[in-house]
C-alpha cells in the first residue's frame, strides 16, 4: 500500500479547555481529492489551521511526506509544499494580478534571495499558464483591489494553483460564486487532482456532488464518517447530526 | 510616458540642487545641506512606512547613533594627542574610555556611522517582529526607545557630553571643516550620498523584495501562508532604514557642527515622520521634497516667531492626513481630477453626438 502524502494522527486542539479538534485523524493519498463537510463549528477550518501550523495541537502530530511538521513555523510548512486558500479572500490588493500570482509561484522565498531578478521573469510562464486557467489574462496589469468579488475568488484560487504545492487546502472555494462559476471551479479542482492532492471544505452539496470525490464528515472535532457521497447521504446518523439544519442536509 | 516625466523631474531636481552652491549664501547652503542629509533618512521612512506599513516614531535614535559616532571621531580629531574631551575632565574621568578610543581611527568611525545604527535597528527589529508585534504597538515601542535614548545621553554626561552634546569640531580627514571651500565639498558629498541612496531605494523597491514588502503591508498573514517569512523581510527593511538614518545623522553634523540629545528625542523623531507624510510617504521624490519644504518652513517660522512652529507643524500634519493623505506629490493628480470635474470635456461631447 502506498504511503499517504498527509497524515493527521490523533490531533487534539484545545481552546481554553474546549476541544475544537478531538483525537482527529485523516489520511490523504497523493493525487487525490477529499471533501470535508460537517455542521458549523465541527472543526473543519481548525483542521486546516492545524495542518498549516496556524494553531498548535495539544496532542497528536501532522506528518507530510513522511516528515513531522507539527511544530514548524507556518511559512516553513508552506515551503514544504502545502498551500491554503482561506475562507475570506486574502489577495494582495496593492499589487497587480500578475504580481499576486508571481509571489505565489516563486520558488525562492527566502529574504536574501529576493534581490535578484524581477518577480515575473523568474516565474513568467507559470503566471501565464495560471492567468489563462482563471480567465484573468486581460486583467494582468490591474491592481487586485479593482477586481470584482468573483474575480478575487478566482485570483486566490489561482495563487494556490500557481504555488504548485503538492497539497492544496481549499476552504470554501465556491463561496459567493454563481452556479456556473462553481461548476467551473469544480472542473478546475478535478483537473488539478492529476497533479496535486486537494482537501476541500464546502457546505454547498451541489458543489460537493460535482467534485465527485470521497467525503469525510466531521462533527464536534471528530471524524464521524468517511465514504462516497451516496453512502453519506444514506447514513441515518449523519442525518441526525444535521437535524435542524435543513439547508445543509446532504440530501439533494 | 508618465514614468519618463517622473525621471526627468528627478534629474532636473538633482541638477538644480547641484548648482545651488553658486547661487546660495553660505548660511542657506549650510541649511540646504542639512536638509538634504535629513532627506536620506526620509527615504528610509518611505520604505518602512510608505511601502511596508511599519511606522517608527524613533528614527531619531538611529540618526543619533550615526551622528554621535562621527561626532566622537571629530571630537577626538580636534584634540591634541593625549588630551581628553573637556566635559570628561569636568566629570572627573581620568582616562579616555576604550569604546571612545576606537573611533579615533577615521576608517572605524566612518564604517561605524553605518554599521552601528544598522545593527541596532536590525537586532531590535528581529526581536520585535519575530514576536509579531506590529502596528500601533511597534510605533509606541519605537517612541519609547527614542525617549530612553535621549534620556540616557543626558544622564551619562561623563561619556556623552550630557545635555550640551558634542560640538567644536574643526577637522575631518585633515580638512578644515569651517573652510568655505570645504563646506561646498561637504554639500556635494551630501547631495551625492542622497542621489546614491535614492537610486539604491528605487532599485530595491523594483526587486522581488520590494514587492514582498508591499504585500506584507496588504496582508501579512497571507504572505506568510505563501511561504515567506514577513519578520525577515521587515527586519531587512528596518535595518536598511537604520543605515540610511545613520548616514543622514553623520552628514547632518558636518553641516550643523553640533549634536545634542534634544536633536534625537521624541519630538525630532515625530517631525521626521511628519516631513515624510507631507511630501507623500510612498513616493521617494515626494519624501525628499517634503523634507526640504518642512525643514525650510520650520527654519523660516521659528526664526521669526519661535513659539509658532509647534502649532504650524501640528496643523500641517492634520491638514495633510485629512485633505491630502498621499502628500504633496499627489497634488498634480488632484488638480487633474478637479479640472476634469469642472470642465467635463469628453462626457459632454459624447452626449451631444448621441
């Protein structure tokens, strides 16, 4: 059996005695997509925080490519090959669209190596490729601040893609997108899975269905169930977890 | 096209300043020289505050370190061999402290003018930024540092000359400082240093480093999650500003002939920031012009009515922050926008043709 790219092993994260993650485990194989769902407060975003070093687990460890990364600084974890898209768009507004992508695409991120050639010359072809992918070729010289909300979402997805990280963490990539846009996003994510491992958080069941990937359900900081979307939908326990949240019930 | 206009303006400004010794009295030339030296410090503030969003209210400290290091050398150079500075003897010291003596060597002193403030700024920034202290807390911390520095200088009279500071410089590298011909040379050296600093800053901002600095201002955590260490970039930027401040301080005292704690404390540090804000903090040309205008204004007003300056500088700061947040350099753009609002050329014609 192949070794997982990412292993979250029995991780507990406590905030003032409350366990946001409670003995949580998750394994992700290379070049696979996994969708993470669960009610609000289930700990999905905290799991991403723990993987990328934004919060420190009180127990357990995170292993990436066979290396324990639990205690590394965030930026060092990112350099190992993990990139995350946040829930709120986190683009760099006073830089141009192309510079946003170039910053994400650079291989040399140490300070002392930043004085060499200009940003775009080093990673120009990568930036061009991603600009095409996210449909913002005509906006390359515009400041990121001038983009519409949807375009900002695309730009941030583009930055994650441009980083060329082996593991992409996407926190609600289709939030605020129209039906057509989220269909495009799902297609993009599926096409990326030939190169990357991708962990996606989302609430929108129509979007999850389009991703056509194994689903993990979290509840109260624990892994409740893993399986295909069909299996999840027919599980009475999961229906109970979502009780009273009619909108999010994973029945079509 | 617009870029060429800007470069042409910078070159014209440089040429005009280079001709100044042929037109100005030696008094005004000395003032202009001081303010050009201050402009070197302003370039550093433009990089840290204007680009990276790091507001320091303690640049007087690094400026003062550069100034004091050179002043110690000048003080020693003015003495006969074996003598000690007068204030040391008054304070009862019986021999020259070793850390004074190293600056007897002009090479050590000139290197120290850059190295001492750079290392101080760098170490301080590294400690603070790694603990993720930023924004208002960083500004307060640097202001406290300025207060500590000036208080320390006053209280350690035996080593620093106390409240009166260091003065009576007469020779540097064997040249007579007060000789008018040498004063001109010092003026051109100052202008040259400013030009070199200006080009250095422009180049740095054009590299990936400059882009990351702007990115850090926009979203420090986003930059961190792209795999960059914001603390490292901010530390290098702050150390660079420290180096520029040190050079500025060293050149300043060659024109002014004196350095004292009153010139490095909280109020001068804040005035340095105001000059940058008036000119336009994110424009290198802007901060140079702002520094010259504010300092000449200060000189003119405070020699006429000394009490008035504090009120004027306060009012000026409020005016710029509220009415012209991008400083004087944004005036042409504001003017163009007003003009198009008043005359509305293209829009009216478009309506007629429909």
